[in-house]
């Protein structure tokens, strides 16, 4: 009886571990696809692939192909990936954890095994920081221009000249 209880416990633990890992253990039927991205930083084999925010596959391999990264990945067979589907690398948060999100298109044509899915550049933290740096550089130029206009170096500022002219006008008006 103790042996049967131990075997039943082990089977239950194995079953629950497979359920908890969201099918990442290798069970289920998968279809392999590929994509090419310009920047695969933060992406590794076994990185999850999600469809509608739900884990639906994993990355099999990443290879350097010229100046780009060729990513081979598996998606559960029950998910129909169409010809106009798009793939985007997304960040989970500020820590930089990344995953691939597939946006399934509405085309009636399905992708075949080992076909390529188009990838889009995502607005990750790196892109936002780069854009913010460009905006700050523009703001710096605008502030410098305004500063030179309002208070040029070595000269009397235009505002002081206007105030002096108004004071002189007021003085002249009082005399008149």
C-alpha cells in the first residue's frame, strides 16, 4: 500500500509540474517557424512566445545571419498562424526581460512549417530612451537659442533695453 501511494504521489507531482510549466516541457505538437530581427538582445533559447498574452511556444535557436539574427521557434499546432501575422519583441518591465508576441493576421492563407513571419521593431525601453535623448537634445538647442535671444553674452539684453526705453518713455510723458 505504501509503494502504491508513493507511485501515485510521484505521478501527481509530475502531472502538476507539467501543468504549471504551461506546456514548456516538450509535450504537445508544435510547428516550427522562423523570423529575422535586427536586434535580438535579451532573447535566448527557451524564451517564451505569446499569442494574445498567453504562452504558446518557445524559441528553439538563435543564429547570426549577416548583421541580423535568425530566430527559429516553435508554436503550438492548434494556433493558426497566417501569412500576414506579425512578430514583435516585447519587454516585460524595466528589468529587460523579453518575450516574443505574435499578432495573428486575418489572412485565409496559413504559414507552412519553417516559413518566415515578418517582425516589427518594438518600442522597448532602449527605443524609448533613444527617442528621449533625441528630444532632450532638441530641447537643449531651443533653450540655448532662447537664452541667446533674451540675454546675449557681452551685450545688454533686449529685455533690459525694452525696460529702459519704457522708463524713458514714461519719464518723457511726465515732462510733457
